[in-house]
């Protein structure tokens, strides 16, 4: 009676290993129908155990040799190979190649069974090769991130595009191995399903196109301070991926913004401010209009004691005197000719004060100007740039300037406009009640 194995394949040819194992199984005294099946199972289990041992030994040898070499070198780029487990993936390939030869030698009498095992091994090899190339790409990304030229580039987006391409190639190879068909048949079938793929990968495609345009236009880099109120983003860009951009706000929260929205929505990038080297200070003091007036000679002499104003007052007085003499202005009426005002001297004082402030950029635009009067008084706006873009330095510089000006304004007999407070209302009420009582007494 013809013997059959567990896959019903007749033994056309047998290897030495198979014959030796089969003879040992026959000595046990099993039924004829079970001998081939038991022999094949034993050999398969033994092969798997040998492969696991070979994989373990290979990994230990490769990692031991290469890790020592990498640690001895002064370069840091080779450390990235260990971080991304390139050596681990590489060590898996050697036992897999050995396994293909062993299976051909051991199961030489079972062509169909061998073909199935070879297909499984081919699929595993394809997956391991994909992992190896993916690890190498990650290593290249990490190495490029240490370079100043690529520090602010969206390397993660490029990595994800390359990984998607590798996945596509690997999937095509696996399909070809499993089905036994040409890869072109798989590509032709994909052409028919392109509409579905476009729908499924819509966000990925949009993100890919946006990443290319963002990189080409250099509109956003890693490390840029961006503000996008629509998504609650106001902080530094920490990562640019294929599908989203991660922004770490100043309160340390992280906001993810779809990459394609950088092309469709507006946002503010403060990179220009940082490259400029100074952060703009633009703030106004609202002066109470009723406190603006001409100054007397005694008040001008008193203000001449201010060191920053003394040269300006002397020059200004001489200029005004020459003009009034030339125009024969009647000095008995202040509006005739030209006179100094407290708001004019205060504006001149502010200009000279910030010109002598070391925390303000002196080679950038510096201006003190009047804006249009409003119901809140006359805005006296300061326009300048702090000498550093660092946030705390900027805030300290601006606060110190306005601290001084709010304290100094009273010496020019000017008042800062502010809405009536509760104590103002109480004083008005008390004054009204006192007048009422006085009228009643009369």
C-alpha cells in the first residue's frame, strides 16, 4: 500500500536528513500512514528551533562586534544605527536566507509543501527588508537633524513619504509572491481602484502636497513661533509630519494642526521678528486733553533741571525767540507766535529717554507720535524695538519704560486719562452733598 504524508504528496525524492529521521521514526513502530507525517513534523519543528537559535546567535555576534566598533569611534552618527535597531533587523536576514536553503534540502521530496514554506519565508524576508530600510531612513533623518542645514526642514514628512512608498513596493512584492502573479497585474487592479484609494488617502495626499509646498516656499520651519487663532495655536513648531504640524504653546500644551491648512488658512509666523533681532514695542499713553497747556517761563526753567531735556530746551527757546522776533508776535497773548507746551516737552523727553535706553535698539525705527484724539484722550504712542526677542527681556524692557513715564508725567503737569473709579465717584458725591448743604444754609 502506498504511503501518504500529511499533505498527500508522494515522496518522489528524499534527502539524507529526511531518510535518517524517517528511519528513526520507523523504529518506533508507528502505523505506515503516520510515519511520513511525523517525520515531516519533527523536521519542521527542528528547523524552527535551529532557526531561532541561529537568529539569536547571529544577533549576539553582530551586535557584539559592531556595538564595540561603534562605541570606540568618536563620531556620533553611527550611534543612530543602534537607536533605530538597524543591526537587529539586519541580523534577522541571515537566518532567513539559511532557512530557505535548509528547507530545500530537508523537504526535497515534498515540492508543494516546500513551495508553501518558501512563500512564507519570502513574505517574512520582504517584511524584514522593509523594516531594515525603514530603520535606515530613520537613521538618515536623525543624522540630518544634527545638521544646521536640515534642522528646520520637515524631515518627518519626507520620511513618511518614503515609508509609504516602501510599504507600496513591499505590498506589491508580497502580493506577487503569495498569488504567483506578476506585480503588473496587481498594479493594473490598483488602477481600477484608484478612485477609492484617492478617497481613503485624501488627507495623506493633501498633507504630502502641503509638505512639499511648505518646504519649497519655506513658510514654516521646525522651531518657528507661529500663531493660528482658529486652532488655538500660539507657540513653537516642534514637528512637521505628513498629516499634521505639532505646535507647543507657551503654556506647554500641544496643538495638532492639519498640514494642508497651512496653505488654505492664514497664520502668523514670527520668524522674521527673530531674524530681525528685535521685538517691536508699540503702546500708547492716553493723555487727558484738558491737562494740555502752554508753559510759563518759570515752569520751563524748572524743567530745564532735567538733564535729558536741558539741551533741547535751550535750542528750542532760541529757535522760538528768533521766530517770534521775526514775526513781531505780541507776547501778551500766548497764542501769538510760538510757545512751548507741556505735551511737546513730554514727547521730547520720551524720545530722548528711549534713545538713551540700552535695552532698546538704537539702529531700528524709534518714534514717539500722536494719534488721533478719541473719547479716551490723546494717545501718545511709543514705537520702538527691544534689543532682544527673548520674551521676559521684552516684557521687562517695556514695563520699565512705562513705569518710568507714568511716574514722570506729573512733572509736566499732565494727566493720564482713565475712566472714573469708585473713589472718584465718591469724591464727586461728597462734593455735591457739601455744596447742597451750603446752599441750604444760605
